[in-house]
C-alpha cells in the first residue's frame, strides 16, 4: 500500500485536495460517457480512490459526492446524445461497425424499462449505452432523471466502498496477512490473466474459424500436392474441420513460441534476468500463513493426484470400449511424461538457489498438469454446446496456474521453467488433439466422465495435499545466506552491521530490531518465563480464523506471526499488562528471528523486536493485536528480566536507538 507511487499520489492529494475531487469527478464522468465508458477502468481507479479515503488522505463525503456527480453528468450527456441523434445514432461510427453495443442495451431497456437505468449503472458492458438508448427512445427527461440520480449515488458508494474499507482497516490487514495479501493479489492477477487469455483467445478463434477454413481450402486448391496430405484436416464436409484448423494454427503459434523461448535460454546460457527478478520477488513474499497453503497447491502436480485423475477416466473409457479415446489418453499421459523427462535430462539448466535436485527445465509437474487437464478438455469440449465448450479449457488454465504459481512461490523453479513446461505441454496436447479429432467422430455422454475426472482429482488432492505439504515445505525452507563472524568481533563492532529494522515495504511495519542474542534460546525463554512471560505457539490458519470469535477473551487471542527475511519468529513470548478501565487490553511481546549471521564456532545469532501491543477490533469484525509506541517500556522490561546474562547496550548507527546484546551461555571458555 505504501509503494512509491502511492506515496507520491498521497502527497499530491494532500497538497491539492480540491483537485483530487476534480480527478474523481473526471473518472466517473468519463466512465459514464457513451463509447468512452467502455475503455475507462473505473473500478480499479475508484478502488484506489476509496483506499485513499480509508487512509484519511481524501474526505469521504467529498469523494462520494464527486464520483456521484461525475457519473450523473456523464449519464445525462449520454442521454442527450441519444435524444439529439435519435435512430441515426445506429448509422454513426463506431455503432455502425459494432451494432451489438446498442442492440444489447436496447434489448435490456425494452425488457426492463425504467429499472434498466438503475440496473445498467452496475453492469459494465451496457453502462455507457443505456442512457443513450433512453434518450434515443424519447423517454421523458424528468422520468429518466430520478432513477439516474439514485443509481449514480448507489454506484459511487458501491465502487468506493471496497477500497474505503481496505484503507480504513489497512493496519489490520497488514498485521493479519503480512505479505499474504500481496501473495493472494499476485495469484489473483495471474489467474485473471490466464482466464482472460484462454476465454478471449477461444472466442476470437471461434469467430474466425470459418474464415480460416476458407483460406486454408483456397490455399490447398492452389497447392494440390499439399492439399492431398491435408484433405483429412480441412475437409469442408466434416463439422470438425474448423476446430481442427484452429488446433493446427495454435500448434504452429505455440511451437514457434516454445522454440523461441528455448533459443533465448540457450543464447543467454542460463536463466533470464526476468527469472532472477521473479525469484527474488517471490522470495520476499514468503510468510508462514501462505507457506503451507502454497506447498499444498504445489503438491497438486504430484503423481498421486494427477495419476488418480488420469486413471479413473481411463478405466471408464475402457469399460465403455472407447478404444480410440483411451489410446489417445494413454499416449497423452505416457509419452508426455517420457518426453518431458527426456527434455529435462537433455537440457542442463541451472536450478534456482532454493531448489533441490529434481527440479529442472521444464517443470514436469506443470507440464503434466497442462497435458492431463488440457487433453481432457480436448476429449469433452466437443460434446458441450456452443459457448460452454470453453469451460474445460478455463479449468485447465486455472489448475496449471495454481500449480505453477505455487512452485514459483516456493522457489522450486524459474519462471522460464514454468512457462516452458506449459508451452511444451500445450504443444504435445495439440498434437494429440489433432490426431484424436481427425480420427474420432463418435460422440459420447461426457457428463459422467467429467464428474469422474474432476471429482477424482479433487478427492485425490484433498487426501494427498495435507500429507505432502509439510514434506514439500521442508525442502524449500526459507534460509537466508549466513555471514560468519567471530564472537569478539560481533560483541565489539559487528553487531552494528546486522539489520536494525525489518525490511518491509510499509514503513509502519519496519519494526526496530533492538535485541541481539548469541547462543541457544532455551535459557532466555526460561528467564523470561520466571518473570511472567509465556511462549505463544506460532498462529496458524485455525488461530487466524478464530480472531473472528468475539467471545474469546482478549488474552487468549493470538498474536499473529511476522517475518524477517521470509522467516517466521523462532520464538514469540508475551506478557500481560494489567487492564486499565476504559482502555483496550494490552500486552508486551518479544519476537526473535534467526539473524543473517552466525558465530565462527557455530553459535547461532538471533535478532529480536520488543513491542507493546493493544487489542484492536477493526469494524467490530475481528480482534487483532497491533503494535503501538511504548517509549521503551517493553525494551526495559526485557532488559530487566535478562539481567542474569552477560549484557551490553549500544546505539545502532542506522536508527539512533539502543540495541541490547547478550550471551545466553555463561561459560564460553570453549570459544
């Protein structure tokens, strides 16, 4: 939330509050204008505006009024455009080229009448056109105006509300999710891009299939020798011919992309700069609440899951004596796995530094997920009616994206491994798809087959993922590189070179690291427990969901984990603070993480942050322990509790704040 552009935007808004309202007005106005409204991304822009409102940078009622007024004037202008031009509007560009824009809106208007003015304001596809239709059909302006005013006010409130709520509860969201919100956001963006790519590519291909078929036939007529070999593919008397042409063209395009990627990787001699950037970014998102979930998603590409999902339909196809479909299904799985394994063995691509042996180029799991889900889509899509044929391909895209993203998050692969595996899988399934569609003409009842395939995949995933997540996560533990220092150097000077704050994008979460510990943590834990501190186990998803329970006592509400260099706390200790009437409950907390350094005799170093927390209840929806300034109260309490250890205190040059360092082992004669 506090990235550079947000900081610049908030600074500009703070300096120009009136201009901010004009900008909001302009966004809503352009979104409502006929034609222009279809290209203005009002939803993300108003979401950002709402977040600014929630953060306190823009006055809420002012922003709401500016958005509603802009939408109302834009709708009114569109109404008068329709009224002045009348039916001639259909002959004007771009409506003469895209008549469906007005046709859909007119159909909606004739069906719902005045109600369509309110409904259309919340439907992006017809929002800019229904006011023009109302004017074109000569609806009296007073009759049009009232529902338009109500709709614009409701639309402004609805579109600003999500960002407004997020901004107002940002501290809560950041504390609950840490980097989890960014992980989910990036994953949703990836899923959205894949979904849109598959959907619109399929629709565009379906619209142009007949034209491509006609061009292919014309070309083959002019080249009779080639036409003799391709007659089965483009026979105009076969209903399968348009889809076969689409598969063939997709095969050419994807093959060219695949070999281009391969050539680029060979030319660069290893991973691309983009691979390193993505790997570094994913490393920075590691957090305990997302780790196990991503390990579970990554395990969906394992043999027990994909193998079960592939075996069940195969048994059904053999039982139904669909020999051709069964043979192509076997070929897709077996040869896909063999070819991918051979390719991985033949291409010596350096692995990411976080990946153990067995994770190379291309990603076998991603390739096989693409082949299994993709070829199953080829099997059943032809049996679906019309536009529903795209759904199996959408499901294939989502499943492959989830597995690929999870493996990127864990650091198992480079981005090029994932993209290369996906492209190679698509090439292979297109080859098999062409072969299958060219020889298979019999239809079959696909509903039980679809239920068995997707049901067996979900059942195998539900059984396997919880069991495999911990083992897979253990292979990809976030371990920062260690710097080795001597005990004397650390104690004297090198402690000043260790991080003084958490490396967070949000300055409000760059907590000061005011404690450095050398030695095991058990003696420190015992000393603090003797002073009334207690260990809190790391909160998991169950504990996080439990924050919604209002009946849980304040002191029983868990403190949620935080990360340092992608690692959760190794030790989290808390101590209750006596309640003050009329104030929120409070407690003291000490968090300790492994330091990015160790002593030369193997003694571990730890970095700690002392905090005072108070229990907040954002929107009365959930409870949350959040840090607050304490003028060194917690630091002093920890220092006093640990007086039995060798201590030293100094001011860190990066922050100008005191840092306490100590040894937890009294006898260091062996060092």
